[in-house]
């Protein structure tokens, strides 16, 4: 698998890049993991969520925040510098367990990474993503085309999660965002998190291919 760190990439540009690579991977090219950050943007997924935006969409531009209707699953969320975004371009027909197992492995990657920093996190069967006692620390929203995935997972690293104040997070009343820096009370190096996530993701997905019983 190719792992590419892309730095700060506008949301629309990242979608184009994913679709270009998706076509290549679906045709037989090596599977790819993009790791990046986005400028401030609120995104609405295939399941809607506009009603959970706390300001008119037209007002976001004046706040320096983009607004995008996305092809990913899920409802409303946001991205910003200081949040690690992982976009795996993976062929599901090569992996046991289909979409559900793919999402579980994405969550497992984040949970394992957080454990390495001393942060206890978990998943809930009825609420996609990764959670700590403080709140939701990672969100998952994927899309599938030609049996190949795109979009993926976002992990809040930096302490400043104030952009979430513009929305009802994932459309779930009372849910608060959490972050690695907020959990630890100290600065966390994004480059280290990016490297760790990439290594864990590649290792976890390789193990799934080698051991179909994990599905």
C-alpha cells in the first residue's frame, strides 16, 4: 500500500484526487492511503444534516469557513487544520467482511493509536466513530464506487475544536467533540500522529488479508 502525506489540501481538491486514484486502484493499481488536513470547512454527507447547521450556510464564507455537500456517508461534520484526515482508497472485493469490517478497522486504527498515547477510546454499535469520556474524537464517513472505497476518517488532534460550535455534531444532540490535546493537556505533534496512523492502518489491513477469520 502507498501512504502519501499531502499536508493542507482544500476539500474539493482532495475529492478530485481521491476519485482519480480510485479509478486507478479499481483498475488494478496499488491501494493508497492519503493523510492530510483541510482548511476550515463544514461538510454535509449523503444522509443530509443541513438542519444541524447553527448559522445560515451563506454566512459561513464570512466566517472563513467553506461549505460542501459531500458524497460520503453520514450527516454533518467539519474539518480544520489540526485534524488528521485519512482517506483510504481500498478495493473491498479483496477484503473479507465488506463495508462493515472496513469501518471497524478504520475505527480500530484510531483506537490503537490513541491507546499508544494513553487515551482510552471506544466505539458504539449504534454510533459510528470513536469516542472518549469527553466526547467524539474521530468521525467516519465513507463512500464506495466500483467496489473501491474513498473518503474515510477524521481524528481531532489539536485542542481547538471550536469549529464544531457551528453544528450539532453528526446530528446527535448533546454530543461534544474531544481531541488528543484536550485529553492529554499538552501539545501533540501532528507529524508523529500522521506517521503512527499510517503504520497502524497498513499493518491492520495487511493482517485482515492474511487472516480472513478476522472478518
